[in-house]
């Protein structure tokens, strides 16, 4: 189910600029299927965590108000080129995904 | 022999009790996973959403900048960037005030993460987009109006 996500991390001065693009339908549970007229069940990412070299830098809770295929950008002060960023997400149905990138 | 039989019976009863608890909704799979803030995210208005996050009466702050379009042509994808210049910013919450469930996301920052979050949100209609920042045990807020011409919540 879980499709790969894209992650990019670049240093800008002493701050690492991390950009993550997750593949996810982010269904609110309020939308109706155009063909069947049935409500599409809610299916959305609830939690996103990011670590740099194993230390948590971001722990986000998301609701249904985040757009489909969520984009997330954040900035971390301290890391160096070559450090590893890992991003995990988990959705309301128990699906999970993880991706990592080396800061460049 | 007899003792083994006891143990087997006990463990069978134990497993049964867990299954019953799951069936009764006492133990939802998501609960076991983490502490997603259900009260805050399912709140139907801004006040309850803030209460769910443990925020009351945040002070208006000019050190919070919200970058979002004045007019969003497509409410399904509204880019929002929040920058907090407040020292010691520990979390940023994004709230679209007139959405059915206003709280969009709550971002906890730690370990050198700057007071900055960039994402894309859904908006059902024209409304204020509010950022609530927690820093040093206090909370601060700022808002920006985004006009929506086509809603993004199923409409």
C-alpha cells in the first residue's frame, strides 16, 4: 500500500533545510465516491516524526485538513553535511512508511 | 501435568480477554500505536481545538509570520508557511478556522529545529488561517485571512 516518499535535505549556512513529500490520499471521511455515492472512509496520516542522526527533531500530529500527498518542510540548526535524516509516518489504518536522506 | 494444564487454561483466558477488549473498542489499534490527540483533531470549533492542545488565551504576536496566498483558487491545496521568531518555540499548530474540524496539524519541534513549518492544507471556505505557537510555557498566536474560491473539503 504505502508508496515511496521523497525526501531532500540540503544545508543552507548552518541550517539544514528538509523537504518531504509523502504519497497518501488523505481522505477526510466526508467525501463521496462519484460512482457509488458511498462515503469514502477516512484514511489520513496521523503522525510524522523526523530524526537527525537518531535524535528527534520533529514530532507532528496531522489531521484530515492536510492536503493529499502531504508536503512538509522544516529547518534544523546544527547538523552537518553527511548527517542522516529519517522521516517516518503512520496513518489511521496502521500503514507506515519511512524514508531517509543524507544531508547534502 | 496438572500444573501445565492450569497454565494453558490461564493463557487461553488471558488472550480471550484481550480479544474481547479490542472488540468492545476499549483498545483501538491506533491507541496502542501512539497518542494522537483525538480530542483536539475532532474538535468542531477553534476553542475546543485549542483546549485539546492545552492552550488557553494565546497572546497575539507580531513575531509569528504566516505566508499563505491572499486568494486560493483551489481550497484542496493551500500552501502555508509559518515562521516563529519567538525564542524557544517548541510547537506550532496550524488551524483553518472555518473548516469542519479546524485543527490541521500540530508540529512539535525539538533538537535544533527552527520555528518554521511549511506545508499544504485543505480549506473548505474563506477563513482565517491561524498559527498557535508554544514557547517557554506560554502560547502566542497570529492569523491571516485566505479567500477560497473553490472549497477543498469534498465540495
